[in-house]
């Protein structure tokens, strides 16, 4: 007797179908069915198999960054429960957790397939996976000179730097890895220049350190410190003795003054000064007394102030006065070789040596007619109420000559 199909249990229906076919393929199907019923965790066939799901907070990161993975949407049919999550990160690292979340840091660039195997308390499993791209940092290739001299311009070239993924690069130069000019507590990220090639002029000798940061199109960065050796320049120093003359003249009436201001020793070292004030003869020197003037000198920076008055040593000569001072500074050493950052800095140091700056700055001369009146009047009129004067000043100075050698 044959039972209606509706009255046959589901398990026996498969057996009945197989018996009715009588073929080898039917027997094979029965064997597979019986085997799956005995083995738990056969995905998609057993009623207790879990269903794995996986998501990540990002699918693209840079080397050294962390990805958060979440498999908490995975399910398992009742009454079973998910017992554990077995993570395979694709870089050789694995981890097993009881919770459906995990974090992982990727230390190397590449494309990684991340898997989670979800297992329930009956031992059944299911697998889900996703891909993560890990971006490599740029590779910095920097070409700089072995050294430069102070005041020269160095060319810094990072144009051969590369990106493993072939993306566009951005270049940020920090010309001083010690000074934090942007105030963010990182002295190596001040953007002093953008571009693959930079030019830098340095005026101070020594080892100068800077930094370059290269950024790829995914925001990954690589930073390298560089050091540029800056050497001083070499100069030959010669002091040349030069006589410098000044001359002024004019006319002054009784009680009037004439002032002169000039800078005689600029760019030089003053050694000696001789100044002579000479008055013109009176009209009738036998009948009238000779006129007299005073000559005053003030050198404020030196704190030197002095004066003289004209006198008549001989009735046949004009009244005159002489002001003289020698050995104002030492005669400097000459003809030697030395190094310095620049000729300007060397000149400044030699011209401003302590104890050798007497006479620097402005010189102020004042000529005053102190004895021009009264002369013996003619017909009640003073025929000579003033006098002509002439001032000659001669300086002996040492002029500094600096020439660079070994360029």
C-alpha cells in the first residue's frame, strides 16, 4: 500500500523518492542528504547554521592606521547562539573574540582580504569577508649640495620622490627644524616653501638642519630631516694708510660763529688729526690790532672736546691756531688671512674692535670771531668789522681693504 505524500514525514519523503527512482543518481542524493543531516554547520543546508556579516568603518587607510571591523549583524537561528568570531586579517594576523567587534592596525601597504568566521554553540560556522586597501607612504629622494659658502644659495631637489601607488605628490619644506614658527610644538612642519625644488640662502656657517614632508593623494605623509653644511668665506685683510684733507673758508663779523659737521672716519680707523685755522691780515696791521678767532672741536662719541685761539707769533704773518692729536688708535695688523661669514661682517668686526674706535661718528667744528672790533676808526668809522678765515683739516686714517680668496 502506498501512503499519500502528505502523510509521509519529510525525512521519509526523500527516502521514498529515492526508492522510486531506482537510479544511481537518486542513491547519491540520498547519501548526501543523510551526511548533511549528521554534520552540523554545513552552511545553507542545516537549520542551525549561522549567517555571517562583516562591515568596516573604512576600506582605505594609510600604513600604521587602524580599521574597526564589526560582525555584530551576524545571526544564528534559534535556539542556537553565536559563540565566537574568528578573525583573519589577511596579513598573517588572526584573533578570536566573543564580541563581534575588533580593531586591527596594518603595518604594511597592500590590498588585504579580511575574513570573519562566525561559529555558533553547535559548532556550525559561516564566513564573510571584505577588502581593505592600505596606502603606502611616499618615498623621499632628496638631493642637496655637500656644502655651500655663507651667502650662497643652495638648491634642494626632491623631484625624484615617488608614490608606490603612482599618485600625485605635494612637497612642504621647513627651512629650520629647530625653530617652531607656526607654534604647534612641532618644529619640523613649518611650511616655508611648497614645490619639489626649493632654494635656500644661508648667511651663518655651521650645520643647518631642515625638514621636508611629502604628501600623497591619499593624505599619507613621509618626513625626512636634512642637514646642509655651510662653511665660512676666506678673506685677505690689508690696511692702507691714507691722508684725507678737508678745507672750509668764510667771513665772520665780531661775535658771529660758523659751524661745520662731518664724519671723517667712516669705514676707516683714525690715527691722527691736524687742524689749522688762519685769518686774513687786517687792512692796516701797523695801525690796528690783529683780529682773533677761536676754533672749537667736539667729537661726541669719543667724549672729546677742545678749543684753541688764534695768536700772532710774527707781525708779518697771519693770525693762526693749530689743533693736533696723534695716536688716536693703534696701527692695525695688515696682510693676514681670516675667515668670516661675509666681507661686511668681517669689516664690521675689525672697524669696531674695542679700544680702537676713538674718533668715530660726527665731528663738530665751531669758529667764532671773538676779537674783531673795535679797530681804530677812520673818520669815526671802523674800517674792518670782521675777518676772512680758512680752516684746513688733515686726517691720517687706515682704510680697510678686504678681498676674498679661495672662491
